[in-house]
């Protein structure tokens, strides 16, 4: 099931960018958001990703349903997103350590990275408390507005 916060963010991005349709797919789910007209309300369609049947599907269907084990659902952690378009920098300089690393505790005022936009380096704060679980971009990589930079496990 899709997180309502993610859905609201998708709708906000559609409105801000004057999009009429947005289609996102990954291994677990497919999300399609459509706006038929400028003044019409958005329509939402969320569908699980279907996989091709296994060769032994007939043999497996004879087994009791209680024996079936659902695959584990990967937890989607909140992200620190890029507030602007620019270039991501994990460190303050080539000889400096990264601002944050996986496993590090951060607070709302913790600087997590720099984003260079129009020759200006902008400090990006965590704006949340938690533990850095994943760094999603590489040093020097261009980033877009709203692009997830880090996954944080809230405290």
C-alpha cells in the first residue's frame, strides 16, 4: 500500500509542474495519478506489480493456502529530499570527512550535505531526528528538486 505522504507529494509535484499524468513503477507497486483537466480533481490508481507465473505454479496451487508465506515488505523510510536543483556534495572539501555517514545520528539542525546551485553552496539540514540508514546519491552527482538524498530511521 502506498504511503499517503508520498501520494500527497506526487500530487503537489503534479500541480507545481502543471502535469496532467504521472506514472511511477518499481518492483513492489505501480502508481498512476491523472488530472483530466486543469480544474478537475486528481484520480489515483495504485496497483501491485504482477510477476510472471512460476513454472511450478500448478503444483504449488494444490498446497494449502496457509502454507504460503508472503514475501517480506521492504520498509520505506522517510527521506531527506533536495530542496533545489544543483550538485550534491557529501563533504565540505576534497580532504574533508563527509557531513554524515550511514549509522550516524542526526538532529533537525545537523548539516547533512551541500548543494551547489548557481555557484552558491547551500547547507542542507536534516530537519528531522533519526539515524542515517542510506545515502542515495554520490558526491558530485547532479540532483533535482524533491529528489531523495538520504533515508532516515526516525528516533
